[in-house]
C-alpha cells in the first residue's frame, strides 16, 4: 500500500487512505474485500486467465469474454511519450469518430512543433478497470512515442514510461486495417 501511495504522489499511506476514502466512500482495505468478492463471483460466472506477474492483489484480471483480440503480457520498453487524455467511456468513441481519431490531436501537435515520430507506432494506455470504475471516470491516454523529452502545452502532455509489466495487444498493418479489425 505504501508503494502505491508514494507512486501516486502521496507522502504517507495514511494521506493516501484518507484521500481514497473521501473519493470512493470506502477505505482501501474495504475496497480490496469488495474486489476479492467481485473476483470470486466473476471467476465463477465468466472464468479468467491468469498470467505470470499478476497476483490476487493486481486489479486487472483478463476475462475470457474480453479476449476477442489476441493479447500478451510483456514488459514494455522505456519510452518518451506525448499523450492526450480522453475521459469517459462514452466519449472515447463518440458517434462518427474513428478509434484512430483519438490520436489526431497528437499528430497535429507533433507536426506543428516539428517533433519527429513514427505514425506506425501508436500506444494506448487504459488506466482503469471497466468492471470497477464508473463509465464516466474511465481514462484512456492516446500516446505517441517520440525520441526525447519534450515540453508540451495543454491538452498535450509528456511522460517517460519506465519498463513495466503490462497487457498488450499488437496490430501489424496499416491504420485502415486496424479500423476494420475494430468494426
């Protein structure tokens, strides 16, 4: 718990616990109990696949019903990322907007500022488990790997992504093929 609190910018786990309780109306221990109960129910109802590196304390569990696309568990390489945050599940794919449209602002920003990037490598980071987080609070970052640290201005942000364990879905091919695979 202390590690999570420090990574999230809190100076102590007590400060984190107070903020968590204020935000969600339940303390972290109570939340873990609810999550464990939910997982037991979901495992019985849906089944699950467990991957090396994930534990009972890891909030993400892959459900069989969610595995429509091939996924892997891997350690991401270190990357410098430009990103734009999208919030709210309903806003991610607004009517008539393509999935790749989530990256349009990044392409425009990079082009306007002479930032080099490869349009063949796009990164998407989902921060929240849709089974646990309210739909209007779901956060998705459309990311564009760049070669070096970059100063940005709102709504574009910059972050250095350290190597870490993640769930990945790779697509090889042109962007139009990606659109077809999501249709």
